[in-house]
């Protein structure tokens, strides 16, 4: 297993696994807790859109700091800042000042963490093993995803939101420890051509952000309502889906690294589209919703390596991985915020949740076309390199 030989990537995956213990715990309950705390469903989607637009506005500040200190300190700082949002989440009681403060802190923490983490992973990972390294990362995330929602669902029911989300914040802060032993990555003061190189990644992430609104955000609300607004039942459904998807990503990651990225992308996006339709059709039925949730875990293990390999390898080849991911994450924010506001307007107008889930199909079509273009171009480049006996990335 050559993809395990990169010690730095192993440490980053360990960090991500601990991070995902919190993300699949408190993070998975973020929207549904807002819903139960008194924020109406359209307001929940509007709040998420506000967070995304805030991220888009402050994201250029990441470059200003990164040029001075490098990526590693900002990944650590972003991790710690992200942890602060969970104690604030526990204090939300409907639409009001607490919700506004939560949105502001979430925007800041998520901006600094995700932008620098993606650029860091892109810089330190291996292009020839990228699919398997991402697959291993997602498999770790799926395994811890069994524990996170069960523990948080129990804690919310038995101990209350302050204890549950406080523990979640501690776990998230501890995930910064493995990064201490990884190297720093400097960021160039100038990088000619960086913006042009980042456009494909921004488009891919815009499609992914559009997918996330119906497939993840609206779906979490629909699943919670279908399960009688029970935190324990919701956590159990999340844990079951994580168990189903624990090994899926390793298979597809190997397929991508073997040069079959176009086929892998088609399988992944096709599965995503079918599961989106299944989730929309299951609205209101608890058994069908649990099955649809379980199918979704396998989709993530298929889809994440296909998208991640394309984006991370483009970032590593670009003049500046950080500038690439600032643009790419900006695309995600705009795609997600736009779809989120559309979804909020539809819900406010009385459109059923099941219909709003189908918004993700627009993003799925765009993601398929963009990934097919990327992997076709990669295969063509590899073929040309073979003819001229020059090694090339697959």
C-alpha cells in the first residue's frame, strides 16, 4: 500500500479523522438543532446561505496572513476557531442575536480551516496516489462517523446541548494536535497565472456546493422530521449510513489511480443522482428515509475521491495551491449560497422538502460534465507523455 508511505499525509488523515468525529457529531446536528430550537426550515437554509456569503467575503484575508506565516499555522488556527461555533450553537433559541453571532463565527472558522486545509493537503499529497489517499481519508471519516452521531444524539437527549456541543468543541480542538508534527508550506507573494488556473476548480466546487444544498442540507431537515424530531433516532440513522460506507472509498480511489477516472466519476455522479431521487421520494416515510440515508454514505465514498482527485491535482499543478483553493472554495460558497437562498424561497412558498432536495440534480449534471472533461484531458495528457517517454501524472 504505497499510498500509506507518506507520513505527512497519514498525519493529515489522522487529523481529519478526529476532525470528522466532531463533524459527524455536532456538525451533523447543526441544522436540525437550529430547526428544533425554533428556527423555521426556510430560516435554517437562509442562515446557512448567510454563513457561506460571509465566508466568500472574508476569504481573501486568508491569503494576506498565509503569505506571512505559511499554511500550517492557519490550518491549526482554523481548526481551533471552528471549535468555537459549537458552544455558540447551544445558545441559539430561534431567530435572534445568538443566531447572528453563530453565523459570524461559523463563517470565520470555516473560511480559515477549509481553505488552508485543502491547499495544505493538495501541496503535501502524492498525485500518483491521490485517489487512494483520499479514499483512505474518507474511509477513516466513515468509521468515526459511526461513533460521532450516536454519541452526540445520546448526549443531546441525556445531557443537553451545552454538554453535547461543548464536548464536540473539545474533540475538534484536539484534532489540531497531529498537524503539529507536519511541515509548514510557504505561500509565494506573487503567483502569475494563478487565477486562470483556478477557474476549473472553482466551477467544480460551485457544482458541488449546489449539490450539497438539496442532497445534504435540505435532506438533513427532511430526515429529522421523518424520524419524529428525535435526536437519538437521527443519530442512529447517521451511524448506520456510516457503517454501510466505511470501505467504499478505497475501492474507487484505486480505480482512479489506475487511470479509470472518467469511469469512476460516472459511477459516482450516477449514484449521487439516483440517491438524490431516492431521498426526495422517501420524504415523510421513516423506513424509506433510513434506507436513503444509508445509500448516501456509499455515495460519499464514491464521489469524494472522484472530485477530490481532480481538484487536488489541479491545485498542486497550479502556480499557487492556496490561491487555487481560495477561488475554488469561493465557488463552493457562491454555488451553495445561491442554491440555499433558492431553497429557502421555495420552502417559504410552500414547496415540499422532497421537491427541494431535487435542486441537487442541477449540480450533479454540472459536476459530471466538468469531471468528465478533466479526466478525459488527464488521460489524453498521459497518453501523449507515454509516446514521448516523459513521465506524467495519471
